[in-house]
């Protein structure tokens, strides 16, 4: 995404609410993912077509065993706003997540010199695993100069690039942010998209499908949905139940495939509550929960219950409710880590996929998109292919 | 007491009854008023909901986007699905549902994602209660919803659409109950008011009711029951009763206090006066009627004291008179006795004078013959003189050991005869008297007692001493001579102490009269208890010596 009339040394990205930096670099929402991607960098990245691309590392190779991978860091690479990145810094950052190293199948990581990193895997891989693009293995910091907060932060892009200013919309309405001069907004709200479409100074682009909403039920749950959730039902969910851009869930449920497929265990007790629970921060989840309850009928009458993220996690852990609407990544580069969150909780039945749209003010710098919908500003002088999705 | 309690009780009962009647009537009025308010509110809400629903239907009929969506335009489908929610919020309704003829929900405001669900019976059931509010139990995604609902319809794009809309009921059910003493309860079909031991005033408003969450859905009747508890009335009645009993208790207490005061101020003193007066007799005039009271009791006491004083004076005079009479009698008796003694002597002298004149030679012979006569008379006169000497002994008042005197007298009497015993009061204080006189008294009484039991095999004479506490705090010594002899009749008792009265042959008849006088001279008292065939008790009381201690 690039406009010939490039301008601006500051690009304002409006988010609907302040971003919680405490969880960095692991995002819990699309806005956090967007912001953290600006603050943290991986050795490699996955483009919108699922191909690995260099990032901090310029190249990599495997040894003859296929278990050891050597990464060469790019010359002059710097962490955002900070110092030059060294292999030792990467090693140190990864060692701070020792438990995750083992669960990810990484036996060891060591810096051979300032620009060379050696990673040994526990098993043989024909190609570089995509997990190296997972934010868990990124390097960066939230300690930006200028006392950043969830409300406002400035992130320099590249050595001489523009500054990405991330602002939380004061009213929570991204339309107000657009009116106030925001250059970039990511949203799935049809009202925001419709509003931008009515303003010629904005362009709107669809981002990759990045979320799969699923209904998670424990064995023995009382939740019975009238009819089966066939494709027609999913189409209705996507078209009518939710007020965002959605489609029936595709069949490629990563949690069912691969070496880290979910293993659902039997719960000791049958859920007794008649609630379908969702996170209050997710309006799409609420709409899906309401539709599921409506389809379930009145016998027994179910109800929806919105919980904040902490209480939602507790409820998931207890597993005493009829069902949970969960938002899973559409595609996971670390299925074992992601699926580890869902083991012992039940079986997620995919419902719909959703995606957002990027609303870009004309004249903004070029943007690129990763597999997970993360937008990246292309630093000046950096030629990236424009790709379509 | 009854004169106060009966009217008090009547007052309390009357007050309670009147309170009961008036408050019950007031509560009934209050409940009826609340029911009227509720009925009026329901009627008003019926109109309001109807108007809002009609306005929504009118607006819906004019809406092109809805019409296009109804005709299958996919671009406007989201608009259709969201329509009821927007219309509901704009019109101030709490529930709005748009259904087609087949009962399929096209758009729902209170449960947006309930679209395409089918409720075919709902319009039919609600149509049965047209023009009234129906209480409907449906639900939102989060919870059940109770709403007052009406039904309307609109014809659009060749289709008949039904609008079912209403306002939330739960808050309105209690909004009118500003009076906290009233309780408004919604009773669903089949429910009954919780039984309560409290009395209540109950009225109800009936409402058509439809439970969409039940199977099968049928139009039924719910009741809004207004209840006025009569707890406060009961509390008031209990309070009145409580105060009545408090008044009763206070009245009783006041009565008891008054009675005690009257008793203390009047009855007891009168009783004391009566007791003292009853103890008065000629031999016991030592009762004290001294008082410092200035009321009628005091006046009576002083009157009795004066009377007692006069009685004492009279008793002294009487004794004096008795003594003079006795002396007179005694003088006559002495004259008589002396004459009796002198007459034989005079006769002998006259005979001897005659012999001397007529035959002096026979005078020695005649003297010898008549000398016995003279000696007998002289002996008679000598004896008489000794007896008369005993009548007026000289008294010597001093502290006497009464127990010792009794022991000695009893011991002396026991030497001559059996059947006598002494029972002595331990540590008896000394009496004020003359030991010799007391001895004479006891000898006389014991002699009489022994005479009484003589001839009886089991006859017994018991001499006992005692200390008797007096009414004024002082005490007196008491010696009792009791026998199990023949006793005395009343006539004998009445004359027993008369001078020269005797039942014993050869007796002088002076013994008991002397005893009585001696006792009186010692400031003592004497009384006799006797029963013919059973025996006699002679009780003598003597004053204690000055400074004598009071026995424990």
C-alpha cells in the first residue's frame, strides 16, 4: 500500500482505547498486536501470503542435521529508537523465556558473535519453522522516550523514517479520530468503514482474515444448538449475527491438525451453569453469544454473560458454563503454544472468521501487511513488494 | 381496688376496640386506593404503549430500506435486523418484536439475534387480549424480561407484519407503592400468597399473562396483589394492652403501698392498743400506752393510758379497801375468836368466884377441875395470835434466786411426799422480792397442789420457772405450780382467794388470800388455770431485780 505523494514525518495511528503495555510482547487484542509489532521485531516475518521474509535476520541456514539454524543479523539493525541490535541481545531476550524455549522445541540458543545466532531445535525441520515469526521470540521494548503510555506513544520508524504516533481516540469513536486528523485506523466496525468510504481523503483496504471465533463447549454441556452448525448456519452467523466483516469459518482449524492439536480431556464434572460467556471487550463475541443462545431455544433457557478478561479466563478455567465464545488466531505460527492455552478446557467449534480493514489517509507512507494483519510502515528507501490479499 | 380496676379494664377494652375498628377501616381504604391507582396506571400505560406502537408501525410503513430488505435485498438485511432495536430505543419501549404472518421474528429489539426464530402463537394469543396490556414473560440475551405488552400490525410490501411491543414491568409494579406499609406482589398463575400468621388486608388486580418461556404458551391470568399488613395495628393493640397492664400493676402497687401505710399508721397501732387493752386486768395494770402521736390513735392511746392510770389508782384503793375490809373482817374475826377464847376463861372465873363465896373450902378442888378449861382457852388464844402474825409479814425487797428457792421448797416437800418435781429455767435472772415471802408463797401453793393430788396414784406436782418477755421489751420471772389433781370448779375458783374460804376441814381459809396479797405486795401477778378432774396451774409472775440481764 503506497501512495505516490508520500509525505509526513509523523503518521498518526488511532486506536479505539488505550493499549495495555503490560502484556508486551504477547498481544491480547488486535490493537495490542498492531502496537507491539511496531515495538518488537522478530528474526523473520511472515508476509500476507504466508511466506517467510527477512526481518532482523538477513539470512539463515540449517546445518546438515536439519536441527541447527544459524541466523545472520542484518547490518545496522537497531531496536526501535534504541541501540544497534546484537546477537547477544537476542540470546539474552530468549533466555528470559526459558520455559517457552522448551515448549517451543528450542533446545538452545547462543550468540556466536555480534551478528550471528545459533539455534538448535529438538527435532529436524526441512525449512525454517514459522514460530520464529511469533512475537514471543521478538526483541524490543516498551520503554520509549517521552514517557509513553497507553494513550499516546511515538515510535520512530527506521533510522531516518517517520515517527509513528499511536493515539487512543478520546471518545473511543474512530470516526472522531479520523475527523481529528488520524492517518491510519484499523477497524472492523461497519459504521467506521462506511464513514471513511464517504470521505475521499481516505482509502480502505481489507486486511487478512486474522480471527476465528469459536464456540467452546465442555463435554456434557447442556448447550444444544437447534440444527447443526452447518455452513448455512455459519453463513447466517457471519452475515446477520455480527456487525463486522465476517465469513463462515474455514475448515482449516489449526488446533485440530499438526503435532500440537488440541487434546481435550474429559472434565470431571458436567457444566451446570446455563450461560454462554464472552469477553466484554469483544462486541463480535457478544453478538455470537446472543445468536447461539437464540438458536439454543428456551428449554432450558440460556443467557449470555459478559466478563472482563480476567474473570473470563477464570470462568474458562472452571469450565462450569454451557459454552464460551473465544477468539482464536486464524492462523498460528506457534500452534503448540497457542493450543496449550486451550487444553483441558473443551473443544472449540469454529463459527466465523473475521477481519478488519485499514483506513489510510491518502498521502501516507507505504504500508505492508503481515500474515496476521499487522500493518507495517515501510521505511523510506525500503522497497517492499506490494502484495494483495 | 375493684372500683379502680373495673373501669380501667373497660377503658382499655374500649380503646382497643375503637383503634382496631378505625385502623382496619383506614387500611382497607389505603389498599383500595392503591388498587385504584394501579388500575389507573395500567390504563394509562395501555394507552401510552398503544400510541408508541402505532407510531412505530406508521414509521415502519414509510421505511423504504425496511421494505427493500423485506423484499430480499441483502444489502439492507443488516438494516432490517437492527431496525427493531433502533425503533425500540427511539420510542422508549423496552421490548419490540416484528414478526411476519407465520410468526417468524424478522427483527427484535430486546433480543437482536433472535431473528428467524418462530413464535407463531404469540400474535394469536395477544390478539385475544386486544386493547389491554398483557403481562408477558420473555427474555433478553442476559436475563428474563417481564413486560407490559400490546400488539399492533402493519401492512408492508404485500405482507402483514405484527408488532409486539411493550414496556418493562418490574420497576413499574412497585413504582406506585410509595407507601412502604403496602406490599405489592406479583402472583403468577398457580401461585398463592405466602401464608402468614399476620392479619392482612388484601386486594388484587388481575392481569392477562403470557409466559413465552413456558411450554405451552397460553394466555393466563396473573394477579397483582396489594397487601396491607396489620402488624402495626397488632403492635398498637399490644402496646395498649401493655400499658393497661402497666396501669393495673401500678394501681395494685399503689394499693398495696396504701394498704401497708394504712396498716402501719392505723391498723397495727389499733391492734397493739387492742392487745394491750386485752391484757389489762386488776392484777396486770403495767401496760404502757405512751405515745408521741398527735392523731386519733394518739388521742386514743392517751385516753387508754389515763384510763389505765385511773384503774391503777382504783386497784390500789380497791386493794386498800379490800385490805380494810379484810382488816374489818379480820377485826371482827379477831373479836369473835378472842371472845371465843375469853368466854371459857370468864365462865371459869365466875364459877370460882361463886364457889369462893359459897364454899371456899372447895375452891382448890373446883380450880383443879376447871384448870384444863382455862389452859385450853389460853392455848387457843396463843395459836390464834401466831396465825394472825402470819397475815402481815414485813417485806424485804432484794434480788432473790428464784430457782434456788424453788429447789429448796421442792426438796423440802419431796422429803415428806413423792410426786413432785422441779423444772427450772436455766440462767434465770434474779427476781426482786423477799426470799421468805416467796418461800411462803411457794409453800402455800405447793401445799395446796400436794393436797389436790393426794390419793391419786399418778398424781404429780410440777414446779417450773421461766422467763417471759414483756410487751414493752421488759421481761418477768414466772413460776408455775401445776398439779394433776382434782381441779376446781368455776365457783370454787371464784372464791378460792376469798379470805377464810376453805375446802379443807380445819383450814383457816386464809392461805390463798395471803398468797395473793403477798404476790401483789411484791408487784407480781397471779392467775389460775384449772379444770375439774384434770388439775390446776397456778402461775405467779414476779418482777426482775434491777439490773438483771435478759436471758438469751
